[in-house]
């Protein structure tokens, strides 16, 4: 790959920034990122915002266009209070997975920090968003901004027509179920979000034609017996079991009005849009950190930034990838920046300077001399869980001093299950990979049946792994939200996934308010 040659002379020579300097830095970084590293990015749109605007972006989950909800204001007030008291800092940037890719940078940053965050966000995250399979499968970067504009306008109109309180109740319930409002397995190519406004009218007509028919045919007598054929037909018709709770309620809740179903769909689409980010935290941040680290060092090698600028950037970089020890008061688990960047650096080392151990563990790319090609392929084809399973090396396990523990609450001591040997390395990376499997972190809750012959009770099952039951108080609150949307009572049964034994059953929870 050709080495990009930059014109000599510093891009800037002071801490103050202006838009001409930002443009020069952007263009210089683009030359390295595209010319030397082979990155493929969306067009960039860089916007400079204040600290207060950054706090506002925090509160509305980082989207430039977002509907109103009380929870966003609550979070803004909390974050602002902590920030003003010096108890919490702010991110240097926020980047939006859209085309053009929008990067928000803070006006309080020095020019050195603007250089860092442009390399990190506008090229590192940008490349990952555009090329990773999960994002390509599940998100519509071209349509998300138009869709958010439509969603904001739709909810504002709903508040005008039906009242702020009525809309808020639907949003409260939908937000409580956001993590259970995603399709986890590909069914078809992601929808064109720009078509959602047109499709809204089609859905309204569809609802009017189908939902009354579905519930008009419900048997009148609660005593009517249901045979196995009726049960099978009912489940076939309702496509049960269903783990996407918001989807089921949007399509089947008997009392919801079309505008309420559209709000559920909006929240569900937003949740689906962010689902790949939950699955690629280590890879996404590792990619962006690897990109900015290489770019700023190349800028320094080309005499485009000064020694002082490089030292300022590396000081911030070191803070970002710092990993406290387990017995450090600052320890809060593995830092995804540290783990991701460590793995990216390790892959580069294996490509260029492999050991015999590396060649045994990674015969497909050890010593291939193409670190950026290897990294681009990994960034495109993996998520955190599979990336760790494939690329975490014994060398990095030793350097980070990783080992596996088994914690049995009935036993007086921890049990060390994996140490630094052949078998232990494989167990460590398998155990660590499971920690980043989103499907294991979220409880497995599915709608399994609806009592159409009786009182229309909705029945859910929680498949319990490793004996971990749901928090009772929180579960009752969420069940109330489901009942409010469904319009009838809801029952949840917790079942051991290994034995199918019933562990706990929640009493039927009825709706507190009528949303329909």
C-alpha cells in the first residue's frame, strides 16, 4: 500500500483552534487513514458544541434529533450537577452512526485534543460503523437522521392530539422494554428508514382491517377447553414464542390505538439501531483507539504536529487505556478501551513479529506482514464475543494477567479454574468472551401463550441461567408496564433452563391505566 506523503510544516502551533485548523487537520488525517491504513468511511460532518450541548446529547442517548421525554431531562439534571461540581468529566466527542457521519467535538478542547478526537471518531468509529457486518445488517446510516426527524415530529403531534400525559405513559412502558425490543437474529435486510413516514399510513390501514378481526373471533366462554390443536394453532397465528416483547405488543395488543402502536415501533426501531453497539463495545473502541494512536504518531513522524502536541495527545490516550488492577480502588471491571486497544496492538505484533507460540495459535495471519488488512477484516466480520474467542492471545493474557475464577455462593472460597497454560488460555478467553455475549447478559424472557379462551392473560417465561432470578421489585414494575400496553393481566413464570423446573411464579399483574 502506498505511503501518503504530507506537505511539511506544522498543521497548528498553538492550543487555540479555529475552523481552518480543524479542516487542515481533518484533511491530513484523511490522507493517512485512507491512503496508508486503507480505511473506508462515510463522509464526515464535524460540529463544535458547548459543554451544555454535550450534556444535552448525553441525556438523549447521543442522537441529534430526539423526541421529548421526562427521563432525558432527569438525566441532564443529574449529569449537569455532577459536571458543575467537578465530580464527572465529559466525553471529548460523540459520534453518530449516520451518513454523513456526525462527530460532535467540544469547543473547550485544545487543538491537540480536536486532532485526537477527529482521528478517533471521524475516522476510527466511522470506519467501524460503515464496515462491520452487524451495523450493515441492522442499521440504516443513510436514513436514521430522517427517521429521527419523523419520530420527533410524530410524537409531538401525538402530544398535541392526545395529551402529553397519554403519550408519556406509552413512552414510559416502551422505554422499560427497550432491551426486549430487538430482533436478535437476522430475518431480512434492515428496513429503509426513509420510507417509514409513508409506511405509517399503510400500517394505519392494516391495523383497521386486521386487529378487530383477530379479537372478534375470540371464544366468548371462559370455560371453553383448548386442545393441543387449538394451542398449536394459536401459537402459530401469534408466532409464539416471541422474545421481542415490543414487537409482539405492537402487532397484537388488542386495545392499543394506531398512534400508540407507532410509538412502540419508534422505540423498537431506536433500540434495534443501538443493538449492534452493545455487541461491539470492545471492538468499536479498540478500532477507534488504534486508529487515533497510529494517526497521531504518523502526523508527528511527518512533522505535522509538534513534540508538545504529541505529548498532550499521548497523555490523554494513556488515561483512556489505563486499566486499574483488581485491588485498586478505581477498578470497575475491564476497561473496553484497554482490552480493545491491547488486542489491536497484539494483532499488529503477530502480523509483523510473530513468536513460535503465535504461529501455533494464529497460523492464518501470523507473520503475514499485513496488519491493517488483518485488522480491517476482523473489524468487518466479528463482534466482541467472537472476536475474543478468535484473537485473544496467550501473550496478551499473560501481559494483562488474566485468569478465571468460579464463584459459588455456597462455597467458602473462590475456585481458580484457569491459569497460564495451554488449557487455561483457552478457558480464559472462552470465559471472557461469554462476558461480552449480550444474549447472556439480558434475561431470556419470551411470550409463550395468550389465554384467548378465558381472560386474555398474557403468559411470559423467563428461562433462568445459573439460578439467577429476576429482581422482584423491578420485575413487578416492568410487568405493570407490559399489562398497561396489553390491556389485560400478565403472568411471568421463571423456569430453570436446564431442567424446565418452575422456580418462581409472579402473581397476575393487571393494568394500572387504560392506554387504549
